[in-house]
C-alpha cells in the first residue's frame, strides 16, 4: 500500500510548535480531509482549536506504508508520525 505524507507544523496553545506527519491513503485527494485528520489528532493532544490549514500542513511525498500505518489506516483512516513537540 502506498500512502501520502503531509508534513505538518502547528503552533500549540503555549506558543511552542508541534511537528508531525499525517499519513493517509493516496486515494484521498481532498486536502480538507487531511486537515480533519490533523484536527482529530490535535483534539487527542488537547490542542483543539489550533489553526490547521494549507499554511501548516503540506503535501510532502508518497511512500510505502509500514504495517503499523496500514493497521491504523484500516481502523481509523489515517496514521500520525510524531516528530517534535507532540
């Protein structure tokens, strides 16, 4: 399975920056769906309401999904790779 990686930087409520990647199936072409995945993740991290748009979240590349990615995508539709400040 190939997936698309969206590189995401969001300013947290305390002013610091969260960097994470949103991983989704290549079949999802609408960026608004990707932003919704990011907003769900932000809600889980108690950062709901933070701005998440094309400025914060950009298409990066396509790669082969790991098994963990495939499991999450089959379960909830997306996968998050936490990078910094998460």
